[in-house]
C-alpha cells in the first residue's frame, strides 16, 4: 500500500475523547475473493453491501486474478502481498460500484480507512451515522499527478458516537476499481472494557543511576491490532524510507515509542511488539538526523525478533542483536524527507524493556543524538509521556499482559486463571505483582479479582 504523502496526516478535527483504545484491521487473514460479513465479530464489526445486500464485500489482493480493479496483469493497485476490502462482482464485472457498510457494536468515536487506486474522476466518501442520523463525513478524490496504482488516500470521521459508517465510491466513468485497507477505529473505555494502561514508564535520573523506582513517569497501554508489526510500520510508502503506519502521527524532530499487540508477537508465543520511530516521514526541512540506540529486554528473550529494520540497506544504518536475543542495537541516519526506526516483536510480557540513546559504534565523532529535540512514549488513548532526551539515560518499560485476567495465557478467562493466580500469590512470586507496585500484597489480590470479573 502506498499512502499519498499529502494526505497521510489524520484529517479529523480535534476532539476531546475520554480514555479510549485503538484497533486496526488490515484484512490480511483471508484469501482473495472471500466474502466478509461477520469474520471480525470478535472486534465488534460487521460488514455488508447496502446497494446489493445479497452480495457482501470481498477481499481484493494484488496479482491475477485481480478483484475490484480495472486493468490487466500489470495493474498492481495494491502493494505486493497486501489485501484490502472491495465491492463484489456484478454481472461478471468487479468494477461496478456498491456502497459498503461497517457496523460498530460497541459504538466507535473515530474511524479511518485508506482507499487505494483512485483514478481520474473517482471520488470516495465515508459517512458516519448514529441511530440513522449522519454525524460526520469525509470525501477524497484521486490526488493530482499522483493517482492510480499503488496510491492511497486517507478518509477519516470522528464523532462522540458512531454505530456505522458507509463507504460510497463514485466515478463519472462507467467503472471504478478501488479497495479499502487499514481500517483503524477507536472506542471510548466508557462503552467497552479496555485493557488497563499498566505498562509502567520510568526513567533514571542520570545515565547509569538505575533509580527507576523513584522516577516513575506514568503508565501506558497496548495498541490492540489484528495485524503484524510490518503492516503497522508500513515501511516504504510514500517516500520508500519511512514509517507510514496508521496508529499515530509522528512529530517533527521527536523520537516516538509505542507498544502494540501484533499477530507475529502472538505467533511467537508472546503478544508484545515494541516500535521506535525517529522524526516524521514528511519533508521536515531539518536536514534529517542521526540516532544510535540500545534496547535491552529481560525475561524470556528466546522469542524476541526484530520484525522491522527501517533502511536496513541504506548507507549509515546498521543493526545488531546479541546471541541470546536480549540486546538489540541500531544506528540510524535519515534524510530531511524520511523517518527512521525499528520494531521488535515477541517480547516477554512478564519482563521489562530498557531503551537508551547510546554510542553503539564507539566513534566519538558520531553523536548518538542529532537533530532530535524530544522523546516520548505514546498511548492508545492519544496521550504521550515525555522523556528526557539525554545520551545514556535509560527509559524502562515494565510490561504487563494485555489481559491480566488471562493469567495462564490460554486465551480464555476461566477458573484455571483464578487458581493459578492464588497459587503464585500465596508463594509471593513477582508474577503476582499484577498492579506493578513492586510489592505482592492485598492490593494485587483486589486488582486481580476486579480484572477477573471484568474479563478481557
């Protein structure tokens, strides 16, 4: 997928939302042509075709046969291997437009999609509704001089309550080939039980001080996704050397940290992926920048894997990993129109992560920080925790399971979870410190009981 550079910043007016969590769907789980209706019911989503109710939307993939696009075998509107959602065949033609609907239960408060392969006079509109009344809309046409294959535009709507959206493709031509991808939506925790923001963020008072317990800055949480780290990072679009993901909008001259649940993390046995993105991916007129980074993980490192290496083949960029996969280093050098960064998946959610800007190449003439002026940890509720940007001054993230109540990691919350927690609580082991206070006490028992009753 290629995101049009001029539209990649979220085009939603500023709104004040309560604590919320963000979810993402990229439609990669299903084969080309599969009809999509309730497959994402676990996320509270259902899909339908309003124009032709008996013909649900279908999965479209790049390659032959091409579903939903005009052209022959060389028409590649989706990036290789990517999948999107489009309207179905009508009388043997995949390019007859239908209005598609997505319903949200619980309600959402923000919805965004990328629409791929708008050409010529093509226009796509997204309309948001609550109880049948339109509450927001957004329309985009083919970008001038940058339309067609591999190009995407962003459509986004926001309102306090959205129970459905309708996507309307239109064209003055007889046919229109298009697909939607990277469906991102947020829900308020007042309408849906959100995983608690219990990832503790702390930073030592000086390089090497190690006094993290005395310098807790706050708590963050996981972005919940149904995709892998590579898709979240969306490396290679639009300028071919940057983060272009849909979870947040990077800020110029800032280094950004966030954590997400990802499918590759789950496949590896653990659910956490760490993302670090330096700078913004658009022309920032700051001459680019440089960063040397060290990431050290604790707990079971055997499943750790670097799943994204931004600019791995570029001059000046390099990556290392220790033999036990517990320590990762990176050296980044980006230009004025790029960002840089990496992702590490399979992190042990019962462990911790230490991050620091460190002179990894042992070259005193190569600074560990250049053209960055801020550093922050991002949360799915839209907030950010500011960090002190200083070489060698470590940040510590104490990870927690995305669902505390699923104590045995079975994927279900049941009596086995309660029995196992009581056992480790009586033993006083660190695993029972579910409130991450540093102590195993009655507060942990109360905290777990509340989480168990809420479920996941």
